[in-house]
């Protein structure tokens, strides 16, 4: 297996829960003994992907995609199988070159940020921090919230730089991490400190806010470093992910203070872009959690523009968000303080669709009592409406416009049809696997696929096949059967999840195996419940096909042969295959 032994790959797989890993990428719901979610490998609108914690494999009953935890991560992240092994192995602390545990390459830097965080937290809890605490409490951020978000304080009288020097941290390293400036002094002075986190919840930067002084910069952030790139991170991502199972939606905000404010009223499924534009990286991050995305940006014109921009980014990856607009309030922080939790929950419950948001924008600057402006508004709205995939939204919107402007629904619908011509889809999707259709297969093809399927379920079937099947007629199935037998002899058992890893570098076999494992109409193999005569029937069917095929080939040779002696040899061979004794 490239540079990584099978034993290590299998050990990583056994120590990695496929349900936990897949739930990082998309929501899963437990039904019976399995979990179900929307398949990310085709345009799925209902949960058709099953994840088995018992077998540690996933299978889509619609497109046929199937595999173990490594193949899921490989296909989802568009990385190689080995890269997926390395990615999951690194989370367990493996050095896959030498089979030893290693630390994160940035672990020392992360430890420095932890030290700095504790230093700032200690400051805010001293007598020197009273004014900062009062400022926060006046803004309705209590001690519990300060602790939860690790809020601290930078003060001039106590130097973080000197403290870290005493811990043997070099000045160059502090400057590199943005904790100390180029003059050798603390970056943050007389500011309330808010730690900023990466996707795993590690502190990788800070944001400092003034509280008792005036400054041209209300907030000061750590400079970008290899650990801190705002366009690739979302504040509170690690916490929001944990709360996603309770709330199947994510609210995207602009500032980390908005997220903290929402948390104070028990709304924890929020993330923030931390003041930067909503990027494609951000879009892909939230899509990994859920397609149910609510944009709640600032209530001013800039927030409106940011919402429009974010909608475009999400539409590029086939996600249609909902939108909360805060009208006369600056941001979610101010709205919740003034209007309260219930008002904000009502906003969430009544988040508007993209088309409703765009209609609000299209109304700007138009006199909707003027016929020309009405015509322009309807035309522009219908063009925007062709971008939505929801037929119900289309019909409701057309009917609402028909009623508002006293115009025939049929007239509007005809105009919609004119604009709604089929479009080419530019967004590439992950490779899909075509599911087998038994109706299009011959009897022997069904038999060999079923036998392989049951060979993967129970070693007894492997033994039966090895003894009774001469060979499988289809070359790929024959190759796959040989690999299953070889795996069984090597390990003394068969494990589907590990076997998927075993053949991961054989693309032809991976495709064939995916097709076979997607044969969800087969019952689970059970020695007590499954009649082994069914297995024998499959074997008889395959052996008969092999015999018939060989006889046809010999009969053709007989027709082409003129030498009587050779003809007799062919006839004898045909008779042996048929089991007939010649007199």
C-alpha cells in the first residue's frame, strides 16, 4: 500500500468511527441501527446514503457510491486514498512514515497562543481588569460567557512579551506569531482580548477591542500567519458543528461579537467571517455541515451588499440560503440586546428566501405605481426566479406578484417559461457510480455478482466458491474473486471495510466492488436464515455458463476443422464436458 503498511491502515480505520467522521461533513440521522444522510456524490434531495456503524462502511442506495471512511474522505475532499489515510491518521497522532506518534507541526506555536490566552485571562481577573469586566457586563456579557469564549485583557502595566521570554519563547517567534510587534513591544495594549480559533478549536490569533480609550481602530487583529488566514476560517466553527445535530441549520454572521451575543441567549449554531468577505472557502466549510444556511449580516447597506455577494458564492456550489435582514439595527449583537431572544428566534423562523431578498432589492428606486417601473420590476424578478430550483417557490412568487399587481398568473408564467430555458451546469460534481440494474443482467451475471456479494459477507461462502467454482466468466469479477480469496488466506477472515482499503490502488476493482456492495436488494447473509442452496444455485448457474461457453467454442472449432483425427479429439472433449461417455 504505497508507503503505508496494511496493518497501520487497518489500525487507523478501526480506531476511526465512520459515523463521527461523516457527520463532520454532513448531518446524519439515526434510523434503526444505521445513520442516513443526503449523499454528497450526486444531486440528492432526500437522505439516500446509509452509514453503518457496525460494518464501518457507507452506501448510497441511489447512485451506488460506497466505501469505507478513507474512500469517503478521499472522494469528498478530492484527495487520494493515501492522502485520506494520512489525514485521518494524523488526527490520531500517527507518523505514517515510521508508525510512531508525532505532534502537530505547529504544536509549539499553538502552545504559545495558549500561554498568551491564559496570561490575558489572568489579567482580566485581577484588580486591573475591573473596568474591562464592567464594560463587558454593561454590554450584557457575563462571567460565564467570558470564560466560555476565553475573553481576556491586555494591559500596559504587565508585558506579555516579557512573560513569554521567561518561558523561553524567542522574540523572533513572538513577532512571527503576531503577539509582539517589530519594535519588541506587545501588539495588544489596553484592549479586551478575544481569542480567534481554527476549525478544530485551537487558538490561532487574537482580536483586541478598545474599552476605555479612543483609537482610530476599534478592533485590532493579529496579522495573518500560516495558522491564521481569515478567508479560510470561520469563527466558532468547532462549537457550531457540535450543536448542528440539534439545529439543522447554520447562521452565518459577520463579527465574532455577533456570535458571542447569540450564544448568550442560547443560540450556538452561529459562525462568523470575522469582518472579511464571505469566500468560496467559507461556503465549502458551511456546506460540509449542512445545506441549510441562513445569512444574517449587518443591517446597513454594506451588510446588504455582503449578503448579495454571499448569495452568489453559495449559488456557485448549488446552495440556496435563506436571509435575515435586521432593518434598523446595526448588527445581530445590537438587535438581540435591544429586541431580545424571542424576536431573534422569530427572525430565524421567518428567514426569507433568496428571491424575496432579491425582490426587496429590485424594488429600490422604483415607483411601483408607474406602469413602466412595474413592468421592469416584474421582468427583472422573473429573470431572478429562473435561478431557483424550488418549483413551489416559483409558483408562490408568481401568484403573489399576480395578486399584488392585478395581472394574470398565466401571463407571468408564460414569461417565466420564456426565460427558463435549460442551462449548462458548470459546477463539477464528484464522480458518481452507476448503480447496477439487475433487470439488464443475464442469469449468470446476476449469479456471479451475488456470489461476490456473499463472499464479502461470510468466509464460509469463500470456502464454497474456492472449492466449487472453476472460474468466473467476467475478467474483472474473476480478478476480484481472486483478491478476496487471497485476502482471506492472508488474514483468516473477511472484513468489508478493510478489504476496501486492501484494493484501494486498483481502480478497476474499486469500481466493481462499489457496484456489488450497492446491491441493497440482497438480504444479509445469515447461516441460520440464508439457505445455502441459494449459493449452490448461483454456482451451478456460473459453472453451466462456463461449460456452455466452452462447448460453443469447441463446436465452432469442429465446424472449421477438416482433419478427421482432430475432429474426433474435439468431439471427445465436448463429450467429457457434457458428461457423456462415448461408446
